[in-house]
């Protein structure tokens, strides 16, 4: 099969929008795998933007599991349907794992649950991976009815709806994004991710008859980070770094906001390495903007070891390496001139700087350890 020329972001975006316009979906799996590919691409922008990039399917499956992790909680007393079929294998597997790893009825972060129960986690990943390979990854580049047009993300010619794990492993347990696709997806992420999430909310609404237009914050349940869930990080950050705003040093009280340095809407990193205390004014002003790079460096300069020790005291993930790789990808893939948040009501524009994360090294030896 011939390899397409390096992807143009505009053309690729048009292809992906067509995926959203193909009518009703049987399940939300296509949307999940697209969001996971966007997040992967942000974290793995190649030095040469036109390069092809391998995507390990265990890593992709773990990202998809992470997307469903919050969604499998009951909503208004209901387990939300994510498929028109009687059984939805992926969310059902995630829900079973969540129930098996719950501690004293308290929601456990996925990173912690996976480390405490590695065998159960591996079994879930194996099950999810095969579903991804035989369903959304196989069908993603095909129009309804199964017609296989020209692939535009990765070669799917070896895939089928009936293949087994032997075939997946024979192809290296991976897909390879075509030249330029990884960079193009990273650049498009800020535009496409919200659209995919809106489509996901609409799909869930259609698949659950008890939901109506007035149901409170369905989107927040599916994708939002819970302020209640951030109570433990807030207390730990106050104790370790004092009750002051990370950005402006204003004193904050016990109800201080916990802010994601790299915005939650860009990369859903809840690890302590990406969390800081913020006063309401700075948090509101920053909103979903990328912060100026010195803010990211200051957050990382708190130190991997000290953040890891602090996270251990509250049983919370660290995700230090994900912050480094995501920061690198986010800033490398944004157009020059993009708005960057300096401080309260202070905006500047992005400039190219390839050396600013030079001192930070990451360990990619374990696909499941996103710390």
C-alpha cells in the first residue's frame, strides 16, 4: 500500500469532520478513539513534523479506558448507555474494573487503581484493545455500509471485524500514523476535541431515553473534572506550598481553586504535577488558555521527587512525564501568534522556542505508568 504524502491539517480536519457527519453511531467508540488519538498526538509530537508515528495499542486502550473512567459512574441513578446494543463491552469492562478496585466506596483515580491491581488492569486492557482493533479502528476510515475509501490516518488494510489477538500482535500491536498525521492531529486538537465531546454528549443523550434537554450538566458528568474530587489535592498543596495563589501569590483560603496548569480542556491531566492553587481571579482569567511557559517550568520545578512524595500522602497520581510531553506537544503544535496567558488580564502571543524543556527527561519504559 502506498503511503500518503505528509498530512495537511486542513484536509485531515475535513476528513475527521466527515466522520462526525456519517449519521447515528451504534456506540461511542469512534468518538473515544478519536479523542484518545488527539491526546496521544499532543503528547508525542515528533521533532520532524512530517514523520510517521507508531501508536502502541496498549497505550491507546489505556487512554480510552481513561476517557470512560468517569462516565461509568451512575448518573441520576442510571448507568448511562453508550451503545444501542444490549452490552457495551468497553464501558462494561471499565465499570467492572472500577467496582473491583473501589476502596471504601471512594472513587479511586485510574492510575492508582491500575498500579494496585496490575493483573486485573492488564486483562481489561487486553479486552478493550481487541474491541478497538475490530470495531472503531477498523471502521473509522470507512463510510457506513463498510465501503473502504482511501485511508487518511493509518493503514487499516490488515484489520477486520473478525480478527483475533494473534493478528493484532503479528502487526506489532500498533498502528502507525501516516507521515505528518501526528503533528496535524496535535495542531487540530484544540478545535476537534470540543466538537467530538459535543457529539459524544449528543450520542449519550439519544441512547438514554430518560435524558432530556433540561438534564443538569450531562457534559460535566461525562468529561468534567469534579471540584469535589480535587479536595485532597487542594489540602495537600496548601500544606506543602502554603495558602497562596501559584500565579500571583495572593493569599487564598481553604476554598482555593485547584487549577490545571495545562488546561483540562486541552489535555485531561489530573496528576499532581499539573495541579496548583489559584485565586478565583487568576483561575477565571486564565480559563482555557495555555499559560506562559515560565508558569509550566515553575510547576515542574517543584520537583519530581517532592511532588511524588506529596502525591503518595493522599494516594493521588503524579503524571509528571505526561505534563512534560504534553507541554512540549501543545506549544510545538500551536501556530506562532496564538494567545498565551501571562497573568491576570495579561495576554501575549506564542513565539517559537524549541529548547525551553531541554532539561526535563522522561521515562517511557512503561506504557501504563503515566506518572
